[in-house]
C-alpha cells in the first residue's frame, strides 16, 4: 500500500484522519466509530486510484487531471475562483491551500512534504496528528490544529490588508 500525501489543491493528506486510519491499518475500526462503510474510507491519497468518499468527486482534482497539472499553481488560471472558494469555505483545513501551493511552487514538493510531516507531528513526542486534533493522542500535549492555523492566517491577511 503506497500512500501519497500531496494533492492538486495543496492540502496535506498526511493530516487527514481518513488517511491516518489507512496508514495505521485501522480502517474497519474507524468506520465503525464514524458509522461509515469501510469501503467509503479506503484511501491512499488524492493522487491515487484509491480515494475516500470525500474525494472521489472532487472537481478540483478533475480539473487538474483534465489540464494535466500536478498542482493547481501550474495552471494559467491560478488562483481560480473555485480554488479561492475552496480556501474560504467552512472547513478550516482548507484555509492553507494557497499558502501551501505557493511553498510547493517555490521550494518543491519534497521540501514541502518534509515541512508538513514535521508540522503535523507533536513537538513533544513526534506522533503524527490530524487536522482537527487539539492534543496529541500519544502524550496529551496541546498541538497546533488547523483551526489555530486558520485563525493565524486570517489575522495575518487582515493585518496585511491594513497596510
């Protein structure tokens, strides 16, 4: 089972609880807990043939594949209204997509993946955690969730628009 953590839109799949369940081999247990069919949460990452129910009909993925781009920033329409809308929707973990795509474009996907692995690991015990975790599941230390990150990104954006 080869997992892939990069996406067309700039999300880091390594912090997705569905992909974490697949990585840990606990899909059946997670499906019971979430009251879902295990087949709906089998996933190896957005850029593979095995995707969860949440990503199977993603129009951003379909667009990127139709345009033969690995990442949305490679498109002449970047950032398109659909990607901006996705960034600004009700899901806090989507708030980083433009920032992440800019980093991937400047520093490369390998560097970005290394940064993301570190970012989504507990600073105390190095256990990887998910987007919405607020404390480490291993040691209980507070971790920097996607909700915290979204607030900081929004504050920085608001501050930069004042200048």
